[in-house]
C-alpha cells in the first residue's frame, strides 16, 4: 500500500512506484520533514536523516532542550515567531493581536481513495490506481485551532497532492494572514529553479536560474494566475536534462493570486512554499468555521524533465480532467474572430461555416460581437442576449443553421466582465468591482464583475443557461480579458475585504461548476486574453485552454514548448491564422503554421471563405491528415528533442509516440537558413529499440535503437547549387515513423 505508518515513532512514509516521501513527529508535536526523492525501504524511523547539530546563536525550543532549534530543523508545515525565522507556511492573528501559534501533532487517519474538495477544483481517485489519503491532525489547545494536513498518494503517476484545512473550534474569531497549500524543506540548495514567465502574447517562456542564498519566487496578485508567471515550477539539479537527473515539479490547482517560493537559509537548506499569495489575502475564521486551501501537486523523478512532464500528463488525464474528456479527441474548429472581428451578419458567418464544412472542419465558433449592441469593445459585456441587428432571427435560429450544415456550434462568452455601456451596468452599477467614490481603472475598455457576490453568479448563470438551451450549444470559449484592480466588494464588511480576491475565484469556480453539471456535453475552452489563466484550476472544468492570443507560428514554438513542461498537449488550443500575422507581422508558410498547431487542440483562425483554390486544397489535406493522427498528437507521449530556449534558439524539435510504440510523429522547425550548414541528424526518442521502423514511407527500415542513438541523416534543407532556390526560413519538416510488421 502507498502509505506506511510506524505507530511508535509516528513516522509517515508515503511511497509511489518510484519515490518516497517521509515525515515524522519530532519533540513537542512538531512535524519534521525527513526525505523526498528516490524510493527507499520502509523503516520505523530514520535517525540518520534526522541527525542535527547544535547551532550557535540560534534560539532553542526551551532552556531544557538547547539542541532542539526550530530554525535548524526541516519542518513539514512551519509556523512563525517561535524561533524559525524562515518564511512560514501559515500565520494566524488572534483576538488579542498575537500571531504566535503552537499547532502540535494530535492524531492521523488513512483513507482509501480521495474525496473531492468542496467549492474548489480538485483531484479525484481512479478505482484502478490504488490511491490512498493520509490526514494528519494538529491542534493548538490554547485557541482551539485545528489543522488537517492532507496527503493523497497517486502511486502509479509518482504524484503526491497536498492541502491544508484550518478549523476554528474556539469561542473567538481568528484571522488567517496566510495559509499555503504545501511546504517542502529540502536538505541542500544545489538546484536550479525553472519557471515559465512572459507576458501577453509571449507566455510561458522557460527561465532557469541557480538557487542562491535568500528568497526567489514567482507570483501573481493580478486576480488571475497570469501570463507573467505560471504557477508551475520545477527544481532540478544543475546537471539534469530532459532524459536524466533529479527534478521536482510543483503546481497549484488554483486560478487566482498564487505564490511559488524557494528560500535558501543560512545552512543552505531550501524551503519550498506553494499556495495562495499571502499578499492581498486574509480570511476571518469565525467559531466553527473552516478554511480549505487549494491543492498543490508535487512530483519527483530521477529520470529528467521529460519523464516528469509525462507522469504529470498521465496524472492530469486520470485524476483531474473529467472522465468524459480524458481521451476524447478535440474537434477541429474555425473561429470567425480574425475573419470578421465585430463586422458580421448571418450570411457572412454562414459563408464561413459552409466553407468549413467543405474543408472537413467540424465546428464553427462565433466569437465576440454577437450580443447586446456590441459593435466595438466599449459596450455590452454583461448583456448576454443576441444583437437583433446582426442576427435578426435570433441566436438559436442561427445555431440551427450551423447544426443543419452538419457542424458543431460554439460561442464566445466573457462572463466575468461588464461594460459601463450595458443594460447590466445601468441596473446594477454596484456589481462592478470598484472602491466607492474612487476612480475605477479600465482595462481593455471594460471592468470586472464582482463574482464574490452570489447574486452576480446567479444572474450570469441564468443568462448563459438560456443561450445554451436556445442554441443546443456544443462548445464555449470562456474569455477573461483583464486583471482585477481596485479589489473591493460592496458585499463584504471592512474586516473581510482581503477575502475578496479568493472569494472572486470561488465565484468563478461556482459558475463553472453549475454550467458543467447542467450541461455535461458542452466542451469548455478557457481563455484569459490568451494564456493569462492557463492553470490546473481551469483544466478541471475546461479540458482545453487557448494557449496564447499570439498565433504566429514562430512565437508559438516557444509558447507551446514551454507550456509542455507542465501541461499536456491536449490542453493547448492551437490554431492556424492568416499572414502577415496579426501579432508579429511575420510571414510563414501554411505548412509550418499547421505543423506547429497540430500539437494541440487544432483549429483555424482566418477567413476561410477567401482562400485561393490552392490554399483550400492544402487546408483540406491538413484537416484530413490531422483527423487521421489526432489522437496521437493530442494524447501521445510527448518527447522534447531540441529546445528553442537553448543555444541560439534557431531550431526546435519534438515528437509524439503512441502507447504501443508503433507509430510516432516528429517535427523539426528551423527559423533561419544557415549558409554551408553542417550535416544534420535527427535523434528520436521513445521508440522500441528492438523493433524496426520505416520513416516517411522510405524503402529503408531501421531499428529503434539506431534511430534513437545514432540518429537519422536528414538531407540539407537549402541546396545552394539548385537552379530554383526553395524557401528555407521558418521551415518545418515532419517525420512519420511507423513500425514494420
């Protein structure tokens, strides 16, 4: 079984197929972190790993125990103010103003399986996966505050999911000033922190930095997980590569303000903290109330970053995404946004839809502009009823026409937003997030609805439900195009205003929960001005997400490659758009644009009604090809071969391999052609070394070990001796690899 407990020493050993996570009760009910890494044998205790030395000038727990020094102990969930001067996992302010607590070990329980959290997206068990949950109970007897630390072990994906639940059994309210989801104290600091940073249109670029003394962190206080910093991070040994070496992964199942932090102390131990950002947060815990933190996902492997990505992808598929979408192939869609923007009518849209059917595309998505009197981005957000000038027969009638073509139908919503020029604002100006008598800061000419108020969520749910019913909707693109400013709610008292950011995201989850339960056959795609809320909290409800508003194939290489470290390719919405590209002005071939977008939930974002005959034929062939290999692209094991974040970034390559190692597709992308280029070999991964394969239907066959270890010679891309020169900038090559029976 995954969880082993020694009753004498209160040692808790959590085992997965390849890892061990160990902690133990120390003196005075303190929980000490013992070990997290490669799997080791179960023992009653681990004295060797708990050895400590007396440290000079360091506070002791008491006069009688000078060598029990909290500042020098690796802890499991540390408090503040009692001798440990590192950043704590939590902090509580009591009625007398004290911030000192003494949560001591009380008891534990082991449960079979895993319960979902109430009100929060969370992981769940699969009956075939031997899942167990450990709950360790701690209590502060003076103020009658209880803490439950939960650890769920998913042994076959080498994942441990942690969270904390605070319960006030006292007679006075207390305030949580911080409540992180997980803490991990590591015994040394010889790691590099790998984060995924960027901004709008340049999301999730890999940044790798050695740990140093002090604090390094990534975070968000924007009200979303943000495009600037993604809540997924890794800690890897300096020598760790894609294929070898120790690496830890940390992710948070949460879509609001977050903190990922690593603190290296005076003795070079490293404290990792993951959870809700303590900045702009507090929570009043009244008597008999409780507070549940989001879940943090921890995973470790000794086999490099590619293995970490694969075990996380497998874990999300089986234990986070709704079972319906676990292996459901995502439909190929066309979105009208870049084709029409706000300027459309029914006939213009149907022209695109008819062409989509002709090309083999499966879904037509009507983007922004169908509601209220939305002729530009200054109006109508919140008025989720059809604009009769554009669709005089109604949105339901238009959906019937699309369905009548044999296409699925999708709609764009931005349910969390409000325009000042809207019927909703005229009726409920107090629903706009703002501070009374102060200026409200616009973003993208719009404002944010106060989803911390249940009546707001109720109102939007009713409007959206009516549209879904009228249209028999198949898909929703849920956008969120700005951050939260002036975070204040007229529905909360003064002493609870710092609860507003968390209550807001709970409101978003509540709306998602209601809609996904009421309409289980509607596919949701999350979007936040592109990739601004690309996180596990969204994935729980929306199994795919728009990876970025930047659809330029060259920029998408880095965006999608960086994203692949922490998220599966089936989650990445990736489309072919028109050239010159709207975000960069770059010209790339239709072939390269498709070869990039194939590695995800594929679609088109251009006016297909204006294609030349040659372009239409090429897109028709792309759609047919993708349908044939869609499952492999979306759910195959992904192997990263050449990183665009290394060397000069001129080349990127990766591949997907099916579960049986019978079929694989690899793609190499080259940004700029180089004169007199050196010989080129492609080194593949993930094949069966003892089986023979054919590449691109060649008459030659190769053993898998040759293709992986010796490589495949690739002819030069640009032949300077040719009479007719071919284009070699922004060039992509696809390799179809099939087993020889």
